[in-house]
């Protein structure tokens, strides 16, 4: 996982949908988008467990990883992978770090160099407007999965080399994001499932600071 790809996952931190009543029928799309935006603007921080599955198209291989996500506005993110091996992606207002524990290697660069896409900067700074940044629609031909959860497709208005669209699965009762997936420019696919979500718990800035342990080789990326 590259630093830029890891940063993309931070988008999920704002996409939860509380407060809509389940009527048994598909709700108007604009109502859903409005609830997403309202919640997004009120979110100060979050933490959640995640499971990530990445399929590399060239070798037809799928890797499964798991860990814990921490996010805090503005410009603070930490993905702590615990299975199958330990690694960490940390981004704050100054630095971005990718630490590979088993290899005793860390990569670092200025966070502004990571956040080259205006769309991602908007999300990461807390200034993102969903309708300004994405074209949003229900998935076709089915707008629900087999369990009745809603399926949404978000296509960025600003072209990005990281992904063409985000596919989201939204809980049919509580309207939070259960899953997100996307394909990159090489046809590789990534799917993330989230659970045990806790919002606005007062995360400290310390979580988003990283100091390489002794013996770790550090590589500076331009």
C-alpha cells in the first residue's frame, strides 16, 4: 500500500448516515446526500476497526489485512494494521509516514506532497462538499444488496489517477457506511469493511505523531 493509496481510505471517515427512517422504499437520493453532508460537517474525529481486501489484477491474488483506523479533523489520520503483519500509515499536517514493522523500514514525505488532489485535500481539511466533489447516484441495476442495504456510486468531478469511482454499501436501518470499494488505474481492486465505529471521542494529537523505532531505516520521498 502506497502513502497516496492509504490516504484515499480517509474519505470513509466522514461518510456515515444517521437520522433517516427506513420506510421500506428507496429514499430520495438528495435526502441521503443531505444527511451524509450534515453528519460529515459535524464529525470531529472517529475510530473504527477495518478489514481490507486488495486484489492485484496482474497475478489474480487477493490479500486480506485488518486493523484499526483513527481520524481527526483537520489533516490527521492513522491506519494501524495488525494482521497478518504490523504496519502503520500516519498523516498529519506536516509529515506522512508509512512504517513496515517486519522490514524495519519507514518511508516519509511532506504531507502536502501526498495531498496533491484537491478533492482529497477538501475531505482531509473538513471543507469537502459531496455534491461539489462527486456525482452521486444509486448503483445499477440494483440499488440494494441481497440483505437490503443501499448501494451508492460516487464519481469524482475532478479526475484522479487513484480511482474512477467509489462504491459504498449503506446500512439499511442506521444508514452508516458498512463497506467501500474502488478500482485503481491498473485494475486492482480494494474493498474495506468497517465495524465498531466510535465518533467524536476526543482523540489526542499524539495518536497522529510517529517516531521511527531504533534500528528502523528511514527513506525520504520527494
